[in-house]
């Protein structure tokens, strides 16, 4: 069996990075179903930007 191994690295996104707003809007669009909206509204609060990371695959 062949295994593919990827090298992944992560970088913390700064609180003032404009991408945070885009990420939050995407969460609210994706999780707008009644059973998910509480979750989406929770993780799009300002204090959660402290945990936002970007992951990339090293080529």
C-alpha cells in the first residue's frame, strides 16, 4: 500500500488581519441552518480570532 505523506505548516493569523472578517462571513454563510447558527455566531466573535490559523502544504 502506497502512502502519501504531506508536510503541513501552520501560521497564526494576526487579530487585525482583514482575512478574519472574510473567514467569519464564510462561517456564517456555511452554518446558517437553524441547528448550526448558534455555533456559527459563537465562533465568529472577536475573541475567537486568537485561535485562527492558516495551514499550508509544503511543496
